[in-house]
C-alpha cells in the first residue's frame, strides 16, 4: 500500500488519489456562496458540503432517494454517507441500506484546528488561535460504539478523513468569557491531510499500537495510545466485541488482554 505522512502513535494515511480534487470542492462551494468570509451560511454545514463535493464532484449522484431515506451519495450500488457525529441516528438508514448496498460512512476528523469566536451581538469574529489538540484515529471511537452491533456487517465501511479546519464558535457559553459550553457554529476545511480506511475486520487492528506488550490492561492501552481512560475502555470494548482482542485473566481488578490470533483470507 502506498502511504503518505504519519500521525504520532497511530497508523499511516492512505495516499490521496488527487489532492487537487479537494481544492476544487472548496472552490466550487465558495463560488456558490456557501462559504462567506470563512463562515458557512447555509443549513448544510460546510465540512459536510465540501466532502460531498469532494467524493462525488458530479452533483447528479447527490441526495438520492432510496426507499424512505435519502443517501448523501449513490454511485452504482455504493452509498457514501458523510456523518460528523451522532452515528446512532443512522441505525434505521443502515437497516434499510446494508442488505442491498455497500455503505461507506465518511467521518471527518479535525487534524489541526484553529478556533475563531463570533460575538452574536456585534457580529465581530476574533482572530484565529491554534488548538493544542490534534485529531487521531481514536476520535471515532465514541461514534463506533454507538453502532457497535453493525460493525461486523460485510457491507459497512468507514473512511476517516483528516482535515485542517477553522472552527467558528459562538460566544454564548456559561463561563465568564462565554467560551466554555459554547455552541459550535461551523467548521471550514482548509486542507485535506489524509485518510484512514476501515473496510474489513482486519483494518480495525489499526487501533492496536504495534508497541503494546503481549499482555496489557486498559491502563497500558491508554498509555500507548495517549487517549483518555474512557476512550481506552471503549476502544477495548469494541475490539473485544470484534474478536480482535481476548481476555486472558485479570491483573488485580483489571482485565488482561492479548491480541487475538486471526486468519484473514
């Protein structure tokens, strides 16, 4: 497999077929006034709209009705759904689509994020500041948990799309500076960094760092992935559900895990 750059402590990105396609997707939306002074103005949020145009530049493939539902993109018998959060809301769609179609959920992850604040009273937008946090493959873990029972379906796939993003938030939070608890207004993608694909069961092994010890606890997993205890626990729950790790005993009150021995055809 050809690869490009690498995120710390996580798998390498798949090579982007044509980086200029993303630039054209952004340009097309800008020309349609869907991006105005860095702030999305339509009901369809900007990241969703840009990715829909990136993965299917021909709009004839957009918003295709299938039974009682509408697919973001349908090309031949392949459906792409761009979903930024709340995977649990997709369950009925997945029930309808998966028996007859290959379904790929595109999940955008902000690799590097710059924050801008909007004063609702004056309309003033602050200068952007870089967030210290970076998106990783583990960002999708809470969403995968919401549709855990669907993950073994052979027709369900995922593309994790890593983007540099300018995020615009409203100064309407509960803290004194109105930033904590604030509402996210929109995210403007500025650069496509790379993709990670989850197409088959073996691809989920990317959630297991190569340097994990042969036997490990949730705390060990947390140390090697640099995620929170909650995310580490949820990730191992999913990997155990998928049969990629097995429980082989306990260390104190904590489960001891090891990688499962799997054979993929």
